């Protein structure tokens, strides 16, 4: 029989083991801190990644987040998204500017995709970018007046790898926050007032889908032409199994505004949002469980893979996930 002393020792061992496991698995605060908010994060491997945000802040790591180095970018515009279509070819959008890299992020060059006369005195605000293939690419956002009010939506398209761009006209005049493509034909855009747009012809035309909500939708993630997810203001989580013909509202007890959703594989997905909210699903988004985040800061950016993940947010917070 165990003595009281042995029982106490066993209990201490179990607790210490649990603490070690928690330190090695789950979400934890990373050491990097920037002066302002961080909005975007993207990794091309478990070791190499970028974080970005307010006033042109851009930093990269080559050792899985152990060390971060500031990367000079010739802008003080807020960086809204980073995206790589391959290890070498990457893009980032910052306000009315877009930057590209062709050398795996060693250097970034600004590229002009519009003329000042194109928008009749309005200013573009680029929020999201995707390249389904080497030639076809899209940028979405909005057009602002002199008072920085949104007066129209904005969709830009290129079919020559970004050498030339043209505007695609769409009817809704609301801010477009994010887009995702699963092929050169099928893509989705989400925006303000519950807007969801879908294309099946490579972005030449866009069809409005019924989202079932009037809340702003900030992020969309599709696994294939059928399964997709969208998240937004005041706890909105949507999922579809038929390409968006029917969007189902996923009911939860979490009222926080959600900014990003990302599925690492067909079953396992993550959501991040205000107040340090992190949710996880392991059943294709049908149910969601809250995760410990060790922060109350609003989380704006998310990147996940099967065995690791990153989230960034207000006041420069960076969270790292290890399976």
C-alpha cells in the first residue's frame, strides 16, 4: 500500500508532468513584441515566417520564432495581409500599396497596380490578396473618400502574373475583407454586412450567396470546391458543404468577434478573435471548443499547419502553437 508520503510524491509527479506537457503542447506567448498591432502572419515552413502590422512593421524568423529580425519596408501604411503562392514568390498588401518578393522574402519591392486616375479621386485600401496560380491573381478591399469613408467595393484581377491589373465590377458597394481560391476557377470573397460572393469562372463574374447574417464577415477558408468556413462579428461562424449554396450558422456560446479561421486539414480547424479568443474544431467545423491563449489581447492574424500554428494581435502579441 502507498503511504501518504508516496501518494503526495505521485501527485507532484503527475502535476509536474502535466505542466511540462502544457509547455510543449498548445498555445503560448512568443517573445517577439512590436510597437503597434500585428495583423498578418504567414509561414512557408516550420522555421521560416513573417509577421506584420501597423505602420509598415514587418519582421521575419528563420528559426521557428526563437529570433525575429525587423525587415525594412518603404512604407508607413498598415500591412493587412501577407501571402506566398510558393516558397520564393510572396505578396503583401499595405493600405494603397502592394509589395512583392521573388527571392523568398529576402527583399521586397513595391509594385504599382493602378493609376491615380483609375478611381476618380478615391483612394484604394487593399485588404487581401490571392494567386490561384502563377498567372491569375486577385486583390480585394474598398475605395475611400477624402474622409476615409468606404464608398465602394474593390476587386482587382490579373491574368499575367501581376504585370497588369484590371478592376472587376461588382454590385455591392461595401468593404471586402478577405478572399480565398481553391483553383483557378472557384473562389469566394467575404465582406461587410454579411456579404459572400462566389466565382466559378476565375473571377470574371461574381455571384452573391445567402449568408443568413448581416454581420461583417472578416475571413473565409475553403478546403475544396465544397467545404468552406467564414467568421465575423459578434461570434458569427458559418460553414457550407456545397460550395456556399447553403451556409449553415454554427451555434456556440462564444460572442466574441472572430477575425480569422484556418483549417490545417480536412477535420482540424482554428478560429481567433477578440479578447484572446481561440477556438478549435476537430469535426469539420460542426462544433468548436475554446482553447487557452494566455492573453486577453485581440487576435487579428492566424496561420496553421498540421503540427504548428501562429496567431498575432493587438500591442504586438505573438502566439505560437505546438502540437
